[in-house]
C-alpha cells in the first residue's frame, strides 16, 4: 500500500493528484495548511509528501524545511518530498528546502505519476534541470558539456 500526503489549499490540485495516483492500494490524504504538515507526517507516516508551493498560511518551502528539521531531530521518520512549483524560477528555493524533487505546474497525470513513483523509489526528479554532465549558464542560455564543448 502506498500512502501519499498532499498539502494544498487548491481543490483542483487535489482532484488532479488523486486522479493521477488512483490505483488499488494507494491512498491520497490532504491537508490544507502548511503548518499541519509535520503533525500529519508523524500521524500518517506517508511514503511521499507532495507540497504545493502555496499552502494556506505557510508555504511549501517552509513546510519542507520544518519537516527536514523534524527528521534531523528524530521527531519524524525519513520522508520523501516532492514539491509542486509555480514557475521555473522556484527551483532554487526548492533546492534550498532540500526537497527530493519537484515538478513545475501546470501538471499532467503522466508526469505527476512518473515523478511520484520515481521519488518513492529513491530517485530524484528535478524538472527543468539540465541533463547530468551538463552545466548551464542560464544568463547566456548556453549549456556546457563536462569536456568543455559548448552548444546553444
């Protein structure tokens, strides 16, 4: 059985996540306030936490940071976190929050399901990141291979 906790105050997002992850043995629980994430994780012990960037009065970044602190202090078990970002520029803050991965909205069922399963399996899903072995100079829009060759 797979247990997923979704933290969002957007009904449409809950509907989309529930539909994408629907299968026998999977439950999707929802909370609508970021301040409730740590308590819900302790009670439900989900396999995956999906954090919307904007959640009521406390956002996904702060909720992820708090959850990571709880884990480090032994108040919660290790939990995989996939953040649902509003825009490409939000990748930086998701990385700072130590999320296991992220998707950039708008979502579709295929990407969401694939990312959720990969994250649960211990893989990292960093949507919008350059391929492994490639460095990106975002200001110039140039990608550089590890061997020094450049391409636009």
